[in-house]
């Protein structure tokens, strides 16, 4: 090996070591200059993220964050965390770029908004201790197209077809707020007590399958329109027994027409039932006195 080849090999090794050190390193946002991710002065230590970094967003006066890497660019980060001190952030981009990401962890109580397409990879988990809203497409790149939401908080669909195609959502102690939008995707699996909230509007959810593996599923604020809640595959009896339609009593399922709510007595019917019970009690007492 020539001296030049040896020097090139050493240089390449040093480059790989540098990249490996940057990959997975944690960068903390302080937003001291503007909204741009590429601006190094916006990060603690005046060092902009590189490699496959972990990003943390905490207390800052700048709560709008732009991934300013150009239209169509894909930016890759490992974990993105909103700390308990975080304000209400909006994460967006300066073009049509995609944020390729591992985990999202919201440890804060304010609503965190993603106004940028997200492509989950590898871990594909959202730990939502606080509320999160997705305004653009959410997809998965690796694995079996499953995206897990856990942490006991609220996930809001901020636009139509945020969740679409072959993606499967796994809800664990999570509320999915449809917020008046239309969503059509593969399916939902429940692995802990969860809620689908229609918001009292004509939101639509169209699924291939729905299953309750553990815990319960509560359907809230649904108008009762069967065309707004469609599940193509038959829901098994075990799952159906763990699904509650708040305000609609028992429900029947039909693959072509969706979900038909059961009949809940009108308030006047409750009054009649109560009067009948009181009358019966009075008659029993009268007979005993006689």
C-alpha cells in the first residue's frame, strides 16, 4: 500500500469515527436567533445537529421550528423529545421535505404540532405524555407498518388522511381525536384502554380491521351515521364485547354499511319506567298493609 493510499485510509477512518460520534448525539434547542434548525446559534453549545441526532425541545422563547433543508429533502433524526419544560411548539419545514424519525416523546402538557410529513423508522413509537397533533402525512418506513401510540394522552388528526394506506395504529391508553377529519387506513389494534373521539361532527374513519387485544375501546361523540364509521372486516365477538359506544348503547356491525348503534331509550321512556317501578312498589306495600 502506498503512502497516499494509507493516508486516504486513515482519513476515511477518522471521518467514520466522527460520523459515529455525531450519530445519536443529543442536541438541545434554545432558539436564540431564529426558527431555522440549520442555524447553529439556535442550539445549546452553538452546534447544529448532524448525523442521526437526538433532538430535545424544552423551555424557549422560539416555539416555531423550521427544518430548513430545502424542498423535497429528507432529514433524519433518531429520537425527538419535548421535555416537561417545553412550551407549545410547531414543527414544520421550509418546503416539501420529510422528517424521518425514530421515537417521539412528549413529556410536556401543551399541544405539540407537527406540520411536516413524518416517516417513522425502526422504533415507530410515539410516547405521548402530552397532546400531539399531526397536520401532514404520517407513514412508516420499516417494520410491518405499525405505529404505536402510548402514554395516556391525546393524538389529534389535524387534516384529512393524515393516517392513510397500509398503516396500522396500535393504541395503548390513548385518545385518537378525529377532529372532524376523514381518515382511511389499514386498521387499529387496542392494547390498553383507549378512545376514538369523533368530536360530534361528521368525521369519517374507514378501516380494514379493528381489534381489541387488551383493555377496552370507547367510541365518543359519534353522530351515529353508519357511513362515518366503516370497518370492512367482521369484528370478532371478543373485541366487540370490549367496545363501548358512548351514548348509543349496544351496536351492530355490518361490513358494507358500517356501525349501526343500538337503541337508547328516550328520556320520556326512562320516566315511564321509573313510574312503573314506583307504582309496583306502592302496590306491594298496600297488599302487605291489607
